[in-house]
């Protein structure tokens, strides 16, 4: 007689639903981790940009860099104008009583949590120190609610904090 072996050659509907559900959960978690990683990198990029602008401005003041105006006879200073409303930092050159904007930088991925209004920093030669009270800038990534503070001492290099929840 015939020996009938009936083998199941496939997956049941329940098995397929379970596997697809597991894949969906893992994919959802991976996308969330990826988005947080991208947002953290954006904050880090903006912090590095702001820090480098401040340090560059100090160096130009120390060096009495008059390259923006070679006819400069009375170098005064380099200034930074930090505008949290427009998320911009403007670098200005002051010579012979005239102010000249030499660069304007846009902060794209974060916002200024502090300061809340426009501030100016004047960097003077030969030390490159600024003449304002020592400000602290706080950059905030709205997606992750993470902040980083940047302290601007009068003479030393900027001090960048570790990211913190804000």
C-alpha cells in the first residue's frame, strides 16, 4: 500500500506574522537610535563651529591681523556679534573708527538657549582677550533636548562642557 507522508512545505500564517512583527520592532528601534545619533552629531558640529569662530577671532586680534583692510593705520579690535534670534555669529574688524563685517556664520542645527538676546564681544590686541564679562553660550538641540555650554574666558581658550539634558 501507499505510505502517505504529508510534509508541511511552508510557514504558517502565525509564524510569518511573528517574524514580520519582530523585524518591524527592530527596524523601528534602529531608526530612532539613528535619528538620535544624527542629532547629537549636529549639536557637536555646531559647538565645534562656534568654538572655532571664537578662537579664530582671538587669534586675529592677537596677531593684529589687518588683512581685511590693508590701509588700516589704527587697529582697534575684532568683534563678535552673537544673535540668538537669527542664529548667526558675525565677525567684525574695527580699524580707524570703522567697522567692517568680514564673516557671518549661520548656526543651522541648534538654537541658542543662552544668550537670549544679542551680545557683542570685543577682542583686543596683544592678548586677544575680550573686554566683556565672561559669557557662557548654551547651544540646544531641540530634537534630543540636549545642551552644551561654551564658556568664553577672557584670556584662555574656550571651555566646552559635555552634553547635558536641558
